[in-house]
C-alpha cells in the first residue's frame, strides 16, 4: 500500500493536507487543498504548517478558507488493503 504524502517541511512527520504553490510573477504564495498529484514545483504541507505559513516581505499569501482534510483513500489503497487482509487470513 502506498504511504500517504507527508509534509514537505524538514523533520515534519505529519500527513499532507494542503499544497503550497508560488506564483513568482505576482509575488504570491497560494495555499490550497492537497493537489491530486505531487508536482515538482509545489510543496505538500500538513495542516499546522499550511495555517501558519508566512511569505517573504512584499509577498501576499492566499490561503484556502475551508477545512484542510486528508485525501480519501484511492482504489489502489483499498485493493492493497484487501490483499493484505486476505494474506493474513
């Protein structure tokens, strides 16, 4: 079974629930719900880091207003879980 994506902050073991994207030409940091796929120029964040993120001086932070929720399990995760249960039985 695939492990859930983890927070990109050094040393943080928490599960990611948000994605940080920088829009350099607008000097903006955007924190939104977790993207479906990990992208090379984005950062996955746990809820505490997503809520407390600050931007450099002169930059704006645009933050998702709703709740950050963990992503639902994918069908791959469910199939792997079922296979593990079958093997254990």
